[in-house]
C-alpha cells in the first residue's frame, strides 16, 4: 500500500512542468564553478560541487549540463510522517554524485535524466549518468527510489538501472566490484632532481569496458597528479617527486558507470639529496667523505635497517657512513616487506700499503714500500694524482722517489742512521686529508761487522 501511495505521489509530481530555476540561496558552491547558458548551467573544467540545505551534497562532472527545478515535497517516510523537502536537479548530460546524510529532518535529492529515468536519494550515495541516448542511476550506499516514467521501484545498494534503446525496461544489474590492485614497488628512491616511475596492475573485471585510474598526492600539498582512463589492466605514472601517494582504480562498465573503487594503494617516493662534493660510483653507490651525510626527503614514517640486520627503525632525516666503512641501508614503507637499497661508500680511494720485507735488518736489506690504489668498488685505479704520501723513519719525515706501474706505486728507502732500531711508517691520504691506508715496520740493526756487510 505504501509503495502504491508513494508511486502515485511521485508520479504526480514528476508530471509537473515549470521553468528551470537556479539553485536556491540555501545551496552554495563549495568548489569548482558553473556558468549559465540560457536556462541551463554548465559545470567548469574541474566540475562543480554544491552543498544543499539539510546537508545533501551534489557533485557534477566537468562539462555537465544541468539545471535546478522547483523543490518538491514527497512522502518518502512511513504513513503519517511529514513530507520531505526534495531538491530537483535536471541532468541533461554528464554525471552527478549525490550524497545525503542520515538526519532526522533530511533534504532528499531527485535527479531527472533527459529520458524517462529519474532517481530519488533520501539518504546514502546515488550516482547518475546521462547522455543523449541513455540514463543510468546507481545506488552506491543506501536504497534509492528509481522511476521509469510513472513506475517507481526501490533500487538496492550495489545495483544500477540503465534506460537505453537496447534495454527499454532498465533491468537492475550489479555495480562493478572493486578490483584488487598491486604495484611494482611501494617505495622508490630517487637521487637529486630525478623523478620516480610507478606502475600498477589488476585483474580484469567482467563487463568492464575501461578503467578509471587516479593517483593522488596526499599530505599538506594534496592534489590529483595523474588521472587516466585506460582499456588495459595496467597503468604507468611518471615524474613523481618525493612524497606520499594514493592510487585508486575503478572499472567503468559499457554504460559509462564507474564501479566501486579499489582500496587505496599507498606509494612512497623518497628523495636522496647528496652533499656538495659527493659523487656516484659506476655501481650506484653514493661516495661520501668521512663526515658527510645524505639527506632523506619525504621519508617520514619510513622504516630502515642496516646491512643484513632484521631490526627496523624509523628513518632519520640524514644518513652517513657507519664507522667510515661502506654502508648498505635498506628502506621499506611502513608495514611493508619489499625493500629499496641505498648504498654509501667512502669517498675517493682505498690504498693497500705494504712495507717489507717484514724481517728486514739495516743496513743489510733494502726496505721497499708498495702502495696499490683501488676505487671504492675494489677496482684498480691507475691515477695517483689525487693522493698524498708520507713516509717517516722514527717520526722524521724522509723523502722518497716513487715509481708507478699501473695502479701500483713503489719506493725504496735508504738505511737509517745508526744505531737503530728504526720504525718505518707510510701513510696515504686523499686531497681532503682522509686516510686511505697505512702500514709500519720495525727494522732491527744488523749485528755484523762492516766487512761482513762489504762481503755481501
């Protein structure tokens, strides 16, 4: 009986005619804009959002053509309850999202398409899509009332009806489900002014013709940074600067209705800023001086570990060499398992210094010093111009003549001044004064006569 009364009342008001009117003074634009074209309003390039009396919200897509018609008073409650004020929107082209909060005295919203399809939202979330040939109403949350001409019927949440030439009865159908989305990596590292690339994939949805892919930067500078409509089940996003991002994918059916959105997929891009004078080796390690540090940008909440340790902690804003040695840093998104690697290495060279023979006695033996130069990856380095050597005997600096062959430097010391013993030290430093390598040798005096020495 109630459905019959409701259908009769709605049928009666739907047949009312009248000129289009603008939104009442109680309706306000909260974002976007709409410009009048005769009796029709056209939403701007970013769409337009209205907040209506009673808390209802109306969002219209970019370029949507619509108008506001006189409000109605409908019996949408139990018999004996007061009528509900219902704002009426005529949608000629585009899409509309209507959200009506659950209140004691709500304001309902009716959307009327260009054909005979209309929908009323008393509470919940209604979607409506219209073009010249078809109109679609979908109940996202809460049950809606959908009318085909004077035939009004409830529409359960999660279902949609489309009036089209091939479906003149607008049979109910399920709204497309949310696709599960995966990404190639939840955390990406970029150096300097580089930007990141991210890709996502999902399983195909039955009855989906396209997919709506939205990447939003979250935080104080929140904004949509990528919005794609794709036909494949993959999408790529480029030019991502350090920060936090959220990726959402939804299917679009053949009627143009966007399905349920996927759960947000979190993406992190962490920037690595290097200090002046730092460089990058051929194998990707950042070369630092002993006291230099790299800065992490957008790493708030990121977890890090060192080497092969299983212990993770909150990432600091700066990182340096651990004990001046090559350092591997592993970073992951909060609660994630996939890791990104950052490798730090000591700046410049490594010098393998050797003084020998180890049992040398003066003045009998020749003491030689050999320096082998390597880069931070352990590869031989033939250029010795970036090093400084120091050789002392009993703390007194002595001059030596170096001979170079490839990555090796050699020098021979003259015997020390008697009586001995002598301590020979050799150090190699880079041009910044950082120690690259050292060695020392204690040389004993030979307990023989000068004749024995001469005979040798």
